[in-house]
C-alpha cells in the first residue's frame, strides 16, 4: 500500500462557529458527533477527502492536520525519528479500531499517521 492522505482535521478555537463558516462558504454538510463534539464534514463526494472540525482541550495546539494512512504506524514513526523529527503524540490505539500518531515535519507542520491497531500493545 502506498501511503495516502485519507482525512483532514482542524482543531479550532470555536468548533461550532468554524464549522458554520465552512458550511456557509462551501455548502459542506456537517454531522455533530461525540461528547467533544466533533463536526464531521462531507467535503465533496466521489474522490474527495472528508474531514472534521473540533474544539481541542489542550492535548495538542490549535492546528490543521492531514492524516496519512500507512501499513505500520510504529515503523513509520521510527523513520520520522531517524529523519530527526519529533513525534508529538503516540503511537496509540483508539478503541482497537485504528492506531494513531502525530509528528512534526521539517517546516513545523503537524501530520497524523493512521494504520491498523496493535491490539492492546502500548
């Protein structure tokens, strides 16, 4: 599998207001989910990459993030570290559905990694 961008997110200062902005400007449909809440946005249909907006609570700074799907999140984190770049958070599994990690590229952009879960290993 060639790594590819599969999702985007914006950790906003005001998630509901920012979601309304994108809904009004682009006509994107938004579904509110979870207790955070997260606003999942349908940003286009066939071939489009959907995303989400939420209001973070301090774990990560306000940001925009692209998620890249990889076969092995842990191995990719090792490659990132060999390139001298920091791992910001993770790797960790979410509800045994997906493994995540976040790193900073050479220009300071945050990139998320997604992959198969490890099944309880942390």
